[in-house]
């Protein structure tokens, strides 16, 4: 409380000094308010003024008039033109005197303003320093931009251990040597072994790279310095390099220690492509990082861990042996890893007996650890909203659909025309998928708006495989065009609802033709570099192929799309009666389960669904629902 009062008093004093300085410097200090010039002129014309004293200001011709009226009244009037006031008094035959302009002393004109400005400057710097944490033992941070602001975790902090990191068995095994070296470095040095100076964790966002680095520090029981790559970057030249030096100096003083740089691509991008050339601040910071990592000795016991999801843009000098000797890919977990992750995040949640985490794991192929944590959290929020003390399988199902397609918007008013267009669109997707041999089975169809989509069709990948064949990619294009083809065939018109489908289909076709060498006319050649131009890449990069090849790529992509369109058109034409049945069902029920859809496609009687959960009947090992949205 005393510190708060002290700070308030200092700020108040600072404001008073500023106000006084403004008055002194501008010469606007006034003893009080002044009557208007109009009142003075009226009094002179009416003959009420007996005498007057003219006082000239330094800002000629302004000044003031001390007026003496009949009856003894006296007041001062500020005037904009002293000469005009004198003429007015002379015309009225009023006696007046003129007081010459008083010269200010050197102290008032020069010394005092300089002193006030100096006080303001010093006081302002002091306030800024206190606000930045410079007071009370925090150090003069304003004067120490080059000091690192890395957070250091010690034994007092809550430790993260390998058992807290689920689903990364192989990745943890790769880091055991790092932990063992920090615990017993002599075991390695006596046989001439050298532990990696740096370990780079590479993988998509949310896969647990940062958590894995913390677990290494927790297992080793050593200080852990954590900092983001963006914390090194400043607008002032040399600040980033200074922070790098300070960070490694701190680590060396208390070695053995771990330095963890998250999102290292913010400071470790390829040199020579920035706007400032070799004098760019980021490049200087990177150069200092390279020097610090290369300057380690075997006895220092400082290991650098870094994480990034863009290893392709890192400078090659950063990745060479002796700096980041080892790269560990932290990928998306498999079905077993997802189950382990779900168990970890479910420890602090009350689950109903109906909740089967193994089933949930099978339905979430492609989810990262962060995605799974969010899934359980959304389910818990839904349970709390419904005043349930436990999480049910229905909560998990709704949370999954909310994450993949957005929240349901049942209150949105839709016309019968809009509903029919959406039903035809989604039925087109579903019927096309069913008749494609390699496509994953349909799990649910709905025309209930979710997020930005008016409807959605969920399908379930059979496994975690990401190695697609040419035929599988082609059939994906066919299924994506199902909505547009159905609109054209059965509505006689097309809508903007297929825009996302067309974008995805076009990208797949372009990848097949120009990246994966799946076009006979172009041969087994890749014409795409896999990334866009941005800061960190060379701005001078041009296409690696001729305009003739570019035209051929466009022609082959168009031909592939047209082929898939005709294929889809044939499927929907042959199954038009079944498509109409699906549309009628959706218009009546709004949501159709995978079992109900298969019953229509197989010509069986459609029964009522006991549940619309996508988890029902999932024990066959089918995986995460994907969606095709309008």
C-alpha cells in the first residue's frame, strides 16, 4: 500500500511540474481572469473611464489596459492591439500612460526553462524505469535492453517429468541420453563421447514440443531457461545479440543447465534474404547465437533445446553438427498415443461410465495433444452447461462436432429453398463417397448449420495412414465435387456453397500434377517447391519451370478436374432415386446417421436412430471423422 501511495505521489508531482513548465516557458502565467475587451471599449465610448495605464507585452502588439472608472472601480483588460486601444482612449480624450515592456532576466528566459525541461526528462526516465520493473531491486531495465528476459525454472517450480508426457515414446527415448549426460557427464567424457550440443524438436503445432523440453529439464533436475525466439528481436540494432550473450552467460554460471528456445524460426531464418541484408538486426542476432553455440566446451554442461514447426526456413549453419546435431520429429500421435494422452487430460475430470476413451481415440485420427486436451475441455464445458456432474459420451460427441465443424446454430432461420439446396448438396457428397471403393465410409449427414457451413457430411478414415495413392487422391476429388454436381443435376442451378470443396479439389489436383509426379504428360518431375515466398526466404526466387510447362500444368489440372466431374456425374445419375430418398429424409429429420444412410443405399428399410452419436458402433477401429461442408 505504501509503495502504491508513493508511486501515485510521484506521478502527481510529475504532472504538476509539467503544468508549471508549460506556464513558465510560454509566458502564460496569469494572476486571474480578465474582463472582455468589448466591455472596455463600451465603457470608453460611454465616458465611464477616467484614466488608463497601457502595459505592453513582449508579443507585440498585444498587451493589457488597467482601467479606472468613475466611482473608483478598477480592472485589467487584455487587448490584442495596444495601438488600437491607445487610439480609442485618445478619441475619448481619456488620460493614459504607457508602461514599457519589461525585459526578462537571463535566468527566466534561459536558465529556468532549461532546468524545468531537464527535471521533466529525468523524472520521466525515472517513472519509465519504475514501470518497467527497475525499482525495488529489479535492476535498471531501461538502461539494460541487452539483458535477457528468459524465465528460469528451478527445483522450487513444479516439475514436468517424462511420465507426464503421453504418446511420445520414441521421442522420449531419443532424449534419454541428454538427461543421462546432465546427471552423469563423466560417464560419457571418460570414453570420449560427446553429447549433442543442441537438440531441435520439429513438428506441427500442439504436438508437445515445449512440454517435452520441460520434461527433459525435470528429469535431469537442472535449471531450465526458457525464452521465445521473438524475445530476441528488437527494433534497436544490437539488442538481440546482447540478449543472446546474456542468456548464455547466465546458463554457464549455473551449469549444468538447459536453454530452451521456443519458435526458434523467429530468429533463426536463413540469412541473406531479409530487407536489411547482412546488417539486418535478425541476422546479427542469429550470428551471435551461432557463435555462442559453437563456443561451448565439453565441460560447460549447457545443452540447447529448440522447437519449431518450420525447419525448412532455418539457416543451414544452425543445423550443422556442432550446433543442432540432432533433430527429433515430434509428430501427431497414433491411436495408442491418443488414448494415453486422453487418459492424462481426463485425470482431473469426472467421466460417466459410458465414456470409452479408446473409442474416442479411434475417432480422432490426426488430432494433436493440444486438440485432445481441447476436446475434453469442450466436453466438460458442455456438461457444466447442462448441470451434469460428469462427462457423458454425448458431451464428447457434441464437442467433437463443435471442434470439427463449429457449434450448431439451430435457431438460424432458413427458407425451405435453402434447406433443400443444402440437403441436395450434402446428399451428393454422401452418395458419391459411398460409390467410391477407396473412400472412407459416411458416418453422419446433417443440414443443421454449424459454424459458417449450412450443413456437413462426416466420414471416418479407416486408419491413421497419410500415404495416399493416386487413385485415393482422385476419388477424394470426385467426392469433393459431389455437392456441386448434385446441385447442377437436380436443382438446375449452382450455388456458392461449393467454394471450399472446389478449392480443396483444385489443390489436390495441382499437387498430383505438379508435386507428386502423377501426370503422364509431365513425367515424374516435381514443379512445386512446397512453400510460399515470405520474409526468411529469398525474394528473388522465380519459377523453376518455363511458361510452356506452366500452361501444361494448368491444362492437366483442368483435365483431371473435368474427368472427376464427369465421373461424379455418372455416379449421381445412376443413383438418383437413392439421392432423392436421402434428401427427403434430411428435410424431415435434419440429421442422418451412417447406419440410416447405408440402409437407403442398400435398399433396406430405414429405422429410427437410437442415437446420433458418431461414436456408436465404432468398435471396428474406424477413425476420426472428417467433414465435407457447404
